[in-house]
């Protein structure tokens, strides 16, 4: 597996957004002129104002200073990305030499800020950003780690929408663009993008799964027909899984006799650590073993699982109801599907 894919696999994708925001910055004469200090003054965030100028050097300086902001709230983060996008757009429109390093950098900054803002835009703007980023990737002579990072983030941000259609299109399109580069080092990321697209296609479709339990016995999801089933991807090395266990146990206890089952899929690299984790927590539901090597496992590749924990909820026919079945979302779904009366599964 190429090094940049290993680096990508080690980070929850929600964390990758933070990697684009460098920390710390000195003061600047430009910032004083524009009354927009590059960092908080006395701990207070001050509004960003994009310079009203066509001076490339001043715009580049403002861009650099803005990237070193330290947003604390989501509102500050959005403000910072809007300022970066507006400044980069000005540079793209101002710089005449489209082959210059300054232009290429401005174009990349504009694309990056636009991708990071996808979740805050309307449908028309989202499609425009997707198409602009697609065209940008096509022009790249060599795909770098930052390009891969942005492709994954674009899909992840589009996944936050209620309609997955554009996210699915984005994942598939980016995979096709990377494949056209005929670069063997991109094989893994192409697989990742295609797996993400497959995951978004799961709702409404049958979930196929045959594997071994932790004790080495054969298991097929078909054996649970007639029950609502939660497919729960976990790892003993992920603190959130241990923190979520009490809630999972309470849900399982409440709904087990009404026709509900949990199938956990352990993604540890070592089976011993997974078994110790299950013993420590006294987990009562079915648990399968799928060794995670070099940051990925067979089921992660198949179903595009890029964050742990992740949960899918299946109906009685084995079809996926939702690929977002954690916390309150799971509770609300089960309250609706399995009311108080006792259900006896066939």
C-alpha cells in the first residue's frame, strides 16, 4: 500500500479537515491596514475583510495570514474558508500567467476552500464546485496526496446531504479520473473511492455478508432473516467504541426480545486484542473477525467503511435501512420499527 494511502487510512476523515488549517501567525502591516488581524487579538476573533486590491503580493500575503488563523467555532471556520476562497478567486482572476506557480497555487487554494465549504452551499453551488474540482483533477499531470485528500473530503462533505446522489457521483467520477492517469500508485485510492460509492448504494438493497465468528464458526447474515439487524464495525484501539459500548448494551437489552440483533465486526489487526476487548466488555451479541492489515480490512474495502465505529441497520428482509445508525439516529429508528409490544421473529 502506498505511503500516502497508509497516512490517509490512519486518520478519521473528519479530522482531515483540520489538517488544512495551520496554526500560529505573527502580525502584519497589511492586516493592520485592512483592520483584520491575522490571529485573534487578546483571545478575541476579529472579522476578516478581503483586501480590495488587485495587487498580487498583498493578496498572497493576506491569503497566507488567513490560513494561519485559529478558528474555534464552526462560524469562525466558515468565515475563514470564505475569506480564503474569495482571496484565491481574486488571485485567479488577476494573475495573467496561468502557468505560473502563483496562479497554480491560487487555483489550488480556491478549489480547496470550495471543497471544504461544500456542506454550507446550496445544490447549484455544490454541483459547480464538484465539476470545477473534477476538471482541476483532470488537468493534473501528477496526482499528489493533497489531491487525494481533497477528493475524499469532497465526497465526505457531500455525504452530509440528505440526498446521496451527488456524493455517489463524485466518488465514482474521482475514481475514473484517477484511473485515467494510469498510475499504479493510485490503485488503492481508486478502490477506496469506489468502495465509498458502493456504501452509498447500500440503502434499499440487500446486505450480503458471510464470514467467521471470533470463535471460528461460519456465519451468514441470511441466518438472521426476520429480525432487524445492526451491523456494527468496531476496533479495540478506537476509544469511541469503548465509550459507545454501554449505550449499545442498553439498546440490545431493550430490543433483543422484540426481534433485534447486533452483529459486530472486529477490525483489529490482532485477533488477541479483539478477543480481550470483548471479554473485558462482556459483549453478548454476535461478533465476527475481519483482520485489519495496513489500516484496512476486507469488509472495509467492500463496504467503504472509513471511520470507526460505523453502523448499518438492516430490515427483516436483510435490506439496508440506513448507513447512519448510531446514537439518537439508532434510537429513533428502533422506537419506530419495534414498539413496545413483543415481537417474535420467525
